C-alpha cells in the first residue's frame, strides 16, 4: 500500500501558520556564564583565578560568612570548603558539614551541644 506524499499548504490556505520566531539569545562568551550563581559556572570561573591566601576570590562571600560565624563561636573551627561547596564545623564531638548558610546557622544554634 502506497500513500502519496501530501503537497505543502499554500500560504493562501487559512490553516497555513508561520511558527513564531524563537527568542533571540546572546551567545555564550565562553564555556560558562560570566556572572551567574550556578555551582558549575562558579567552579569553572574559580579555576581560572589565582589563590589569594589559600582562597579563590570567587568564593570570598562564603569565606567571609564562615569567618563571621567563627568569630561568634570561638570554641569551634568553621570554614568553607571550595571543593565541596559546603560549610564545615570542627568541634570536640566531631566534624559536621552544612550545605548552605541556613543549615549552618541551624547547626550552630545549640552551640553548647557541639562543643
């Protein structure tokens, strides 16, 4: 059984529709977004930056937050791990990892339980 190939609709046909144009997107300037917050893009941007005091400037905000928590909890050791992308707390009871700053704050609320 053979079916004939249908002819395309002429533009005068009322059912003929032009698809809407696709939105114009700017081309990527490189292998990553220049200013977004995606963890993968941040990791790629940080790989090209020099180490300044053992830290990369891409993560300066996270390091500053960890330092602020460290000042408020002098009996704990708190830092931000650039490779893991999480905050770490070392106490006399062990090592704890917090994925974001809100989790770290909840973890440190009962600071007497960690120390």
